[in-house]
C-alpha cells in the first residue's frame, strides 16, 4: 500500500494502462483534482469523475487500500487541470458581461498558476535538473503552442551547453530526428490536453530507445507522463479561451537556472564567452 501521495501517483501511472475504463476515469480524476478529493465526499468525487461510488471503493482496493477513506488520507494539495474545449471557452468569453475586468482576471489567474506550480514542483525540479546534467546529450520537444516553450528552453540552455538539440519534425523529419536519441540521452517533452500526437510519439520513442524522459505537462496520467522518469506538472487555468502557458514557461526557465547553478563556474565562463561573441558579431543593436 502506498505511504504517500507521490507513491500513489507513481503506482497509478505504472498501472494505468492495465486499469478498466471506469478505473482509468477515476484514477485520472484523483491525480488531476487532488484538492477536491481531499475535501469532498466520495459521492461528490464520483459524480465529478463520472463514475459510480462503488468504482472508487474497488479502485482503492485494487491499489492496495482497505477502502476509500484510507486512500483519501494520502491526498495533499496538487494542481487542478482539465481544460474545456477552446470553442466553449471562447463563446463564454464573448458572452461575458465582465469584459472590462478580463485583463485583471487574466493576471490573477496567471499568478495563481505560478504559485500552485511552484509549490508542487520544487523537489522534482531539482531532480530533473540533475538528470539533465548527467546526460551526455539533451533533446527537447514541444509542438504547436508548446513549441515556443521548448525553443525558449533550448535557447537558454545552449548559452552554456552545446549538446542540446530540438526535436521539431521540420519538413516531416521527426522520425529521422528521433534516430539521434540514444540510450544515455535525456529528452524534455512539453504538452498539455489535448495532447499533441507528435509529443506522444517522441515520448514513446525515447522510452523504446532507452533514453530518460522528463515530461512537462498538465496531468500525472497524460500520455507523455505515464512512463516518464520525472514529471513536472503545470497549472494552466485561465479566463481566456486558451489555456495559460505562463507556468509552463516558468518551469523551463527554472530548469535552466538550476542547470546553470549545478554546472557552476564552468557554465558561467561558457555563458560569458557566448555573450561576448554575440556582442562582437553584431547580434544586438549598439
């Protein structure tokens, strides 16, 4: 029986593909909405998860607990994520009578996302940075709206480490790029619901080829998180029609900062050399 929420999350991720559809729905809700699970009745959780209360009891027992109450005892504050379809959010936004307050509401939501994400990733952030530092080659992948986040991570990391590459599938070459993923390498994949097919393909290839996988995503049971070595979960709640990616960007920026700190003076010297080169070659306006 798991002794902590982290152990429970790891167990659910490891066994998720073996669970029945009803149990998968229940398990996914448990990990995605732990704050609600901690304060709600079993009947309310079952209603929100769209499963029968008896399914939660049987799921608890299948995970090694005597019953529901023992499972719920492990729950601590975690991130809430499960976005509505973009079109539904857009319609609500257009119909809203509080458009004047939208700018303020957006900032408040982003501040909340940053606070929640920071609080729940502190330890894993350091572990992920150490994993990346040990890898002889690092890859990063993010598609569609996550491309900018992936590129930002690549840009910052490359300022003091050259062995970092972007898996972007340019001109339909993703399969060819994936051949460069070796057993000892580490790959960072970024995606949120609805999950990019390309991101799932990268995650699957990394695991098949024996590489280490770091998932930056919105759910512990997302397709890129289930078998990842490290999972960093970000909150993306927003009053706008599109999920907020501020917290996801903050995770990658924090990773770069941790990596520089871990590398120490050598990284600072490399950074200084790159910075001097950029200035001398006219990369910036004088």
